[in-house]
């Protein structure tokens, strides 16, 4: 893992087209607009009124969107819908080499899909902003932004795009998609798994909460705010997640065994009194 420390002193305005304009795409768009970038968007849901309010040109027609002379195409859709959506887009309509960026929470999977469906002349940057509308609502300073330059020929456009996050104070982490998924399986996926498990247990705040229990309630609540599709995507399309789920199950079994042993030892002591 390497922390990127270089930063460009200035950055030109980019024409950025966003595919998928749900809550996360909207969240990123607001900062990009604030920085002076020109945005277009397309989505299965009609967000034309919201885009008009934000000063973004909304395209219902995907072909027209791809022909709109974007410097960057930003993919902000669900993990589970990625392959279907990308394979349905006529990327051959793009008139010039363009930087294609994804912001999905897994990285090997979108990298492989993008390399499969995109024309060879398109640049590919795989990224994961490790924050969202809740954790990033007060700014992005010191929040992690992970990226890999998968296929980059136009270094200037790539640098200008990364500057969007660098200039907001993000901690820029350049690492391979494989390394990202290994680390994310042990952190993000594990966090979601424990939060979902607590939700299944239906835990709630009580009148006698400890600080630790309050943390568990907050974890449960933050996990269920995200869609189950996201959780499913973190499991299905991160090849390291399955092992971490097994590790969690084994760890719980070990804890149960230790408790059982402790109970047997205590029972033996009491029987001798």
C-alpha cells in the first residue's frame, strides 16, 4: 500500500458524465459542481428535475449521453447491476478516448468488466471513496480515497480527476484492486456482516446502555441504512469475502467453546466445595 503525496497546483474544469444518479452519485456531484466541473448525468430513474436544480444536464437517452463529449465517464451504479448496465451501453458511440472511472465498493470485479466491455482506447481508473453522504457530510478531509490506474494513457485527465479528491483533503491511497479487496473483506464487509447480524437479533437502545452497546446499536443502524444489494455485492463480487465469513463463524465457535470450558471449570470448582 502506498500513500500518494503528489498534488497538482492547479486543475482544469472537467466535463464529467455520471452513469447512475442515486444518492452516492448525487453526493459526489455536489462537490464536483462546487469545484467548477461541468456535469451530465443519466440514470434509469428520471432525475431531470433534480439535475436541473443542480445545474446538471440530464440525459434520458444513453446514446446521446455517450456522444456528449465527456472528458470523464463516472460509473456510480450498484455492484449487482454493473455487468447488465455496462453491456447495454453503446460505448462505440464515444467520439474520442475518454477516462472511465468506477466508484464501486469492490474493485477486481468492475476492473475486469470494464476491461471486457470498453473499447481498448478508453482509459480505466478504478476507485473507491471510503466514505459516503453520512460520513462525508461535513467534508472529505482525511477520509480515504483508494484508486488504481488500471489503464491510463492521458495522465493529465487522470491527474485532474484525482485532484477533485486530493484538493478536498482526502487521504489518497494508490493500491491494486486485489489488495483493496483483500483489505475491504476484512474491514468493510466484516463491518456490514456484524451490523446485519445485530439487525437480525433486533437489538435496540436500552435505558442502561454501556458505551460499548451504544456502539453496537450505531453499527446496526448504519448497516441497515445501506441497501441489502450493497451488502450482497460486497459478498458476491469480492472473492475474499467468503473466507472472512468463514473466519467469523470459526471465531464465534471458538468463543462458544471457551465459554463452555469456563462454565465446566466453574461447575467443577463449586462441586468440590
